[in-house]
C-alpha cells in the first residue's frame, strides 16, 4: 500500500480562503501516511468511545465488589461473635 500511494498530499487545518486571516501550518505528506493515520485515529476514537460507554458497567461492578467485601466482613464478624456471645448455646452444645 505504501509503494502504491506515495504521491504527496497537502494537509491544511483551514481552507485556503481563511489562510490570510488565520495562518496555519501546511504539511505535505505521502498519501499512505494520511490513510494509515486516519485508520489509527479512528481506532483510538473507537477505543475511547467504548471506554466511556462501559463506564456504567465498571461502576456497577465496583459497587457490587464493595458490597461483597462489606458482607463478607459482616459474616466473619458474626461468626466470631456467635461463639463468644451465646454462652448458653455453647454449654448446651457441649
């Protein structure tokens, strides 16, 4: 692809009509760099968009993980308190 698309292309930020008002740099690059750059730029935009879209899913998972950790701490605390507080039940079990 690079060998077939070596013709130079002029890239400008603004059209020629606005160039006297707002001077912008002009870059001359081969066509294949423009094509590959567009593909890479599109991939980055897609990855970023997907990352933003999945934000709600990541936040839900984080909340669920936090709830699980709190419940596990509560269960372990209840197991510790269960043996020490219920002396009568402990005597009956023996």
